C-alpha cells in the first residue's frame, strides 16, 4: 500500500514519445524542427557534437524511417505499446517515493524512442530515454542482438520501472570507493535493491532483481548452501575483479557456487545482508543509503541464513 503522505506529493509526469515525430516526419525540415524543440535530447542522447553539422544529423535521422526493418520495428513498438498510461503511473509512484525520502529530487523529463537496438536506457538527472524496442516481449521476433537470452528475458515492461529506479539509486548509494572487495560490491547492490523495493513497495522481489520466480525460490531454498560456499571459499574478501565478477556479474548461472545457482547470486546475498542490517539497527532508508562501510553493515547485520 502507498501511504497518503507519499500519494499526496504534488508531482506530475507525462512521457513524451519521441519515436513518433522521427518516424512520421515528412521532410528534413520536420526533423530539424524536432531537434530544435528538444535540444537536450539532441545533445546528450543523439550526441549531435559527433556529426560534422546539424545538417548531417538531420539527413541521418531522416533516413532511418526509410529503412524497411526500422519501419517494421517502429510499427511493432506501436502495436505492443499503444499507450503508456501504466508506465506513467508506475514511474510517478516511484518518483513520489523518491521525493518523499529525498526532497531535493527533481522529476526528470521522460522520453521514449526506438533506437534500433543501440541504447536500452539513457539516464541522467534531467532526462530518461527509454528504448522501447528493447522491451518488446521476450518471444518477439525482434530481439536485441547484443544481449544474451538470459538477459533479454527480463527486458520487458514488468522489469522496466525497477530497472530505472535501481539506476537512480546510485545517486544516493554512498560507498567507500577504496573498498573493491566482493563484500563491498554485494552490499552496494544490496542497498540498490533495498532502495528499489522501498520506492516500489508493490513490486515483487523477482522483478526488482530480475530473477524468475523459480530462480528466486531456488535461492531461498539453498541460501544456507550459497552462504557456506562464499565463506568456505573465503570469497567475500576477494579483491581480484575477475574473481568478484564470478559472483556478481551478468551470467546465466554462478558457476563458482553451483551450476544451478542463478547469475549474480552475490547481489542477492548482499540484498539479504542489507535487509537484515536495516532491520537489526532499525534504520530508515536515508540512513541506510548513507552508510559507506560495507564491513560495518555486514558485521552488524546479524545475517545468518
């Protein structure tokens, strides 16, 4: 449930669909007008500085809808995303929660686009651009060519808002940059997921972390085994980035633990440690996110599977 204090925060959000003026432009003048109307999008997302002139960018953009496959991709996005009402509602809910905890938070402009599988999400403090082509159903004939299936399976509308909120969490996730241990990385991701669930209280754990229900159930069923492996291997104090990545990096499974353990399982354990620490110390979200010391969080969490 969303509290009245949060729901009553006066924020507004309208998502602007920037793929439409591009694909429906009837002339280069239409494209030029589109760029003039959205200078920040042109500068930061389209990187207009990489083109010899704005005229070159205009002619490049005008050629995109003339590509048959790009036109088909645009039509499929329109079919699968005829309206964005639920996306707007879910994002607004998240933004209100962020504003509640962090009053200085300013709602960014939110745009959608069809990037031709070049950018899934662009985010900075002022703007979010969602590449809707990345979020077509996982069984759709158009799929991102640069992502393996175990990742594209979670590129869908149920995971979209949690992905955005998790990315925003990094602004508030204080961390000791001098600590490059696996434990520090586990705690960093644990705080990120804790933040996301706080901002999206009605969102399931699997959509926050990007696991299937079966993967999440397996993690809980084998939590003691996973933790024992981490301790016996003395892995949590590992600082070699290649070794750290075995436990927290994108992969179909975490082979260092078990071929049956889903990828990124170290992040999931970090989430449990952070949740335990917040409960043990009765911390509010801001206090938790401000704690830089991963070792302190771990030692005071009383975490025990």
